[in-house]
C-alpha cells in the first residue's frame, strides 16, 4: 500500500519545458553524406542526408550492440552501422542485417528518428510533439541582410549563455573599448516588461558604446531593445541614436539573435544571426566583429560556477542588484516554462 486512495486519479504526465519548443541543432545545409554527431538535451544524435537530399536526424546508437552510428557511413541512401553493418532508412527502420541476408528485421530493431524543420538559417528538432511545439518567432521587422555565425561550442549551460546575451552590466569590463567604456559603467534605469506569453522584453535601453558595430567610426549613444524569444534564444536590436540636430542616426540598425542548442546541463552550441542595414561592411568584417565580441565573452562564461543557471530557491545563492533586473526576469521565465536542462 502506498497510502493513496484507490480512487485517486493517476498523476498527469509531466511535460518538461524542453518538450514545448523546437531546438536548433545545425546550420541549414550542414547535413551531408558524411554522418555528423550532434548532442541535444543529453541525447547523442546523428545527422545525415538521404538519397533524396533530405536531412535526417536519428538516435546515435545502434539497437544491435550500441555502437555509434555517426561512425558509420551513408550507403545507397541508408545509414550503415560501423560495427556489423546493419542499415537503417530515413524513417529509422532497420532494412538490412548483413550476417543474415534473408532476415527481415522486426520493427523493434528501428532507431528513433527525430523531426526536423528549417527556419532562421538553421535546422531544428523537438523532443516533444512536433505538431504542438513552438518555434521562436521573429515577428519584429528586421533588416533584410542576414548572416549566421557559428557554431560556437561553449562549456556552460545554454541558460548561462542566454543570460549573458541579455546582460548589459558587463559591457564596460568584458567589452571595454567596444561595447562599453570604463568611464561609463553605469546601467541606466530601464523597465522590464513581458509579452502576452510571458517572455521578458526591454523596449528602451541606452548605452554609450565606443565601437558599437563593425562600421562604427567613433563612440555613440546606442538604443537597445531586448526580447527573450524562447527559453534559450533572444533577440536584441541596437541602433545609434539620432543626433539632436535631427539628422538620421549615424550607424546601422543591427539585430542579433542568439540561438542556443542545450546539448546537456553544462554544454551548449550557439549560433548568432545578425540582421543588419549595414551596406558598407563585408560579410568577413561583420563576422570578425561578432567573433571578436564573443571571444571576449567566452572565457568569462566558461568560468562561471555552477555552470547551470541557479533559478530555484534551493540553488546556490547569487547576489543580484537592480542592474540585473532583466536577468532576474529571464530566470523567472525559465521557472515558469518548467525548463530543467542547464538550470538548478
Ligand atoms: S552494433 Fe550496429 S550492427 Fe552491430
Ligand atoms: Fe558580452
């Protein structure tokens, strides 16, 4: 007896927040004839391309003896295990067992196939119901020139990486001479609002930046807008303020997204997309700027302990101030979403 009344209803199945969303796993076009090992939510996955050119994402574990399918190869549009050569089709069915040429493999010899879709220059999958899961939406009007940078593999949780993307108080220290200046370390007052579905938004944040963009020729006051798009993605838009003389702003509108793939509790893979009105800088110059900025962030990000973002009352305590209000709103949002990967 467990003491529960016989009439008590069975507990509803718990749906983790992770199951409510699509997650980015690779660049569009990254799937090839060579199987690629990936990781998502602690699962080992393999990405390959079938005979029709469609990308396929499957569990990276052979149902025969557990070998990694990503060490195998694609033959005639099927994925062949490197160990005993079993072959799997794009639906995950085992279609050949070479040691028994006449054997028809049962359905139980299949590998799990994950759904895939393309969006925002990336391939996405979900651990939940593909018909119900949400894709982060870029409803805001964005400049038409898009570049996607990455992947960047980072030894910290996706939540720490996204919180860093939302954090402005580190500009004057981590990005001194670029996004901030020691003479202007202050975080001005700003309001954190929320979308109808609870995602934190900051409509107006003002920062002095010595070098706000790849094409900047001097310092400028820059207007920021932040929006959390999903538990592990966010959008920021920045543009130098128009001078008081009424002229047009002296610099491009740049919108950046961070797309974080939660590989496991302490590792993530990131892509940054830039949507820009900059028609002067080359793709290489834009990529060098973004790569230089993230190279300043990464060592600090990887030094943070715990690597999981503390969001629960039982987690190791971190001291927050009024300058951290967007971080605090992001942590509350993660709690509301019921996310468990990379948080504590
Ligand atoms: S372990 Fe894959 S075929 Fe044997
Ligand atoms: Fe940063």
